[in-house]
C-alpha cells in the first residue's frame, strides 16, 4: 500500500508498548514488540495536543499504521476532545489491510477551528471485522510530522462512575455484523462487515456502556455449526470463548483479571438449527446450560447477584432472501448477511 511521504527528520515513531497508546474493548496479548488480537471491536487509541496553523487552509495529519494483518478492516476516527470528553468527530476513514504488507498509510484532513487555537485530538482505530479473518500484530504508529503526544494515564475520558456499565456480547454472525454493509444480492467479504454498525455496538452506545467486549464468530453455534453434517460439531462457539485469541487454542483468557462485565448478552442458536441434521432438544439445551454455567462461574462469584445474562433470539425465516429483496425494492434494506 502506498503510504504518505515525509522527511525522516519530521517523522515520529510510537511503538505499541508506549504509554501514549491505550487499548480497550477487547481481549489482547502483549508481545515484546507488538499487541496481538483478533476479536471484533478492539480499539487502539492515542491522543495529542493539536495547534492550529493559520498559514494552512486545512488541518492535516499523516501517519503510518504498522500491522501484520491477514486482511482485516478498521474504522479510524479523529475526535476533538474538550474537558476529557469527545465533543466533535473531525473525520473518519476506513483502513484496509493487505496480507504480506505491514505499513498502511492513513491521512486525516479537517477544517480549521475558529473557536480554538489549541485542543486535544484523539485517534481511534477500531477493528471492524471478526476473528475468523485472522490474528493481528500491531507494532505501532509513525507520525509523519511532529506531534505532542499525551500519556494514557492522563488521557482517560470522563466516565460517570455511578453509572458505569460493562457489557460482554457473545454470538455468531448476527453479533459480528456479517455482511451488514453489503448490498443485496451480495457475497460476504471482510469489506461488507462493520461491527460498529451492528446491533451490539448500537445497543452499547444507546445505553452509554463504559466498556464492551465482543466475542463472536460467524457460522458458530452452541453445539452445532452452520451446515455441519452431524447434529453436533467438534468446535462450536463455546470452544473459542475461553481464548484471548480466538485463533489460538493456547491463549487462555484470564476472566477475573481485567474485564468483569455487568451483563453478558448471548446471541447463539441460529446456526444450530439452520440446516439438517439438527441437534435434539436435549443436545442443544444441555449444551446451552453448560455454556451458561461456565459464564456464571467466571463472573457471578465476583459480581454477585447483580450479574445478568441476556439471551437473544434472532428472527430467521426460510424465505429470508426474498423478504430482503422485497424490502430492498422499497429502500428499507441496506445490508445482507447470513
């Protein structure tokens, strides 16, 4: 990928372990030189103090994001911060990675601010695609101009401590937003997926959740995955759930260490019964109960009776595609998923 150019003297590299970078909304591992992750919705962020340059017609920020990535896409947001609150979205971009490359250019341009000569700006890079696309290694950011960075211990946004709400979303393609950006009829590609526009992230924003984690994998079920030839699968979703990295069976997530949700929202079961042969009631209910017991066993001893699980049932019908096409003719549908 072509990256913005700048002289070596003006560039500034910020490595992934630097205190000016923060990570939230997802599980990850710290390597010596990288941050490793694969679940949906994971956010990388950093802040700096921006000063307006009256000699320039617009503000501009050029940077290179260093990733070893098999092809995920990212939502990139530039926010104006005032009194530790996001007050204005200055610009948003989409970063598309390519397997085999490790440096991806990113440019932000935004209008001059008539009210402020100096203000704090936050960069957010959100993984919009799901774990099945593959594992990511993030090495850092090169700013192609001088920036005054802010350490993360002083960049925490204001949160209402009395109403902090942490939510964990667990599910399949519906949670992952499989194909939600596609135009019917369409085939799935990573470009047609954006978890930011999923029902889970919209719900989180609506209830003003302070932090969320999203663990999902399209096609997975409670006991049987989509189109499996048997009534149960060897690797349904509960196999992946205890992992820090969904794609690494040896990466065990420490449930009680960093993120304890108030609510876990589960959207599973559609794939179990999507095709024949379907699991029996006993197979499905026993598998679901075992999964619920596992989740309660991790969180309830810490949160007590305040911890809740919400089990979501999705509405899927046999002639789904014909309904989607009908709704599309009247301009109601802008997506297609599985």
